[in-house]
C-alpha cells in the first residue's frame, strides 16, 4: 500500500540542482576523476549526476562500493560493514565519493577511510541530501544537493526497508 508521502523536491528541482553540482565539479575537479558511488542508495543520484558531468565535458571513471549498517531501520545504527568492495585500484587517484544522504556520518567515514588507506591521492564527498545536527562522527560533505529537516525521506534511490527507491522525487513519509 502507498503510504502518504509529502514531496520535498520534485524531479525538476532535483535535475536543476544536479546541473549546478556538475558545473561546480567541472571547476573544482580533474576531468577524469574516479567516482565511487555508495550502494544502494546513491544509484539514481549517481546515474543522473554522471550524465550531468558528461554535459560539462568531464569523463569520470566509475566504481561502486556497497556498505551496510547493521539492523537497517529508520534509525541509523552503529556499525557499518563492507558488503561488496570496489573492483578498481584507487592508488594515486583523486576520488569523488557519492552517497545519497549524510546523517550520522558513519557510512561516509568508513568509505573515506577505506579509500585513503588504499592510497587515494585525494577524496571528496558529494551527497544528495544532508541532515544537519545528526552527526555521530565529525565529517562534512564537500558538495551537498539539499539540506533537509530531520525527517525520514524516500525516493530517488532512498528507501524504507528497500522500497520506494523508484520514486522520481524526494518525499517524506508522513506519520
Ligand atoms: P549515516 O551513516 O548515518 O550517515 O547514514 C547514511 C545512510 O543511512 C544513508 O546512506 C541511507 O542509506 C540511510 N539513511 C539515513 N537517513 C535516511 C532517510 O531519511 N531515508 C532513507 N535512508 C536514510
Ligand atoms: Mg538505505
């Protein structure tokens, strides 16, 4: 059954913001930057962002890293583990890590530490969404699509128990 979902950002608003982010990447980052997209939540964001990057003349290399926090409930739990590793070497590469949402910061901290420990020349972080005031560890994103209030959101790749990723907009579940 479809729960009551309040639209926070429409398809059009998201698309417009992604063009802005890509324009910033084109100014700041090497054209052949290596992207590590965190699965599963960032796959829609990453797919659209990559094509926006193409339109700026960038040609990134792309890999995927699947991380999971134990007990995946609506409340961010403690431990994050690697479920599926990247396939490409990151030694000496400038890396842009892409994720859906920065909340406690544990997921992105693990991703960044892992890539740094493998010799990445630099790591930057781009997230679609950020919930301020929720950080359990000190970490900031270099690029943020939208800063949102402390509500549970779904759509555009984000899930509730692995559902609603297909929604083309970002919405908050009411109640
Ligand atoms: P962190 O490790 O606490 O920063 O959490 C990041 C991960 O928690 C994200 O990659 C999401 O998978 C999940 N998450 C956090 N907040 C939400 C939300 O509002 N909706 C859906 N997933 C969320
Ligand atoms: Mg999730």
